């Protein structure tokens, strides 16, 4: 029942956002839509599955905070290594493709000329 009520509140917010298009300032429409999302979240949060979902989100945020993010220098160095390796592999593939193409052209040319 709470899920249906939350969905109705959310749908009403979306419908109002589009219904008042052109008549009401965009900022007011966006704030109304955000308010409907918050109210729908509060309603859904009253259910066991809703509490479980919000608990999962809190746990995910705790885990996100534990992540050690790379420094700017580490990010730039890693990006440079990836770019250099990509260029090297592209050159190797070009050379291999050229050699295989040359071999196939020679084989077909030799067979076709007989």
C-alpha cells in the first residue's frame, strides 16, 4: 500500500512538472518535483523493503568513503601509460594487418596469374 502511495506521489509530481510548463517558473517546478521525490521516498521508507533499501544505500556510502582515491599525479601518469600502450598496440596491429594483406595479395596474385 505504501509503495502504491509513494508511486502516486511521484507520478503526481512528474505530472505537475509537465502540466505547469510555461505557466510557472522552471525553478518552482523543479523544486516541486524534488519535493515529490522526497515525500515519495519518505512514504516508501516506511515499508520493510524501503528501510532495507535505504540501509543498503547508507552501507554503500560508508564503503564509498573507505575508497582511497588516486592523486592527480597518479591519475595523469596512469592515463599517459594507457595512451602510450594504446598507440603502441595500434601501430603493431597496423603493421600486422599490412603484412597479412601483402601476403594475401601475393598468394591471390600468384594463384590468379597461373
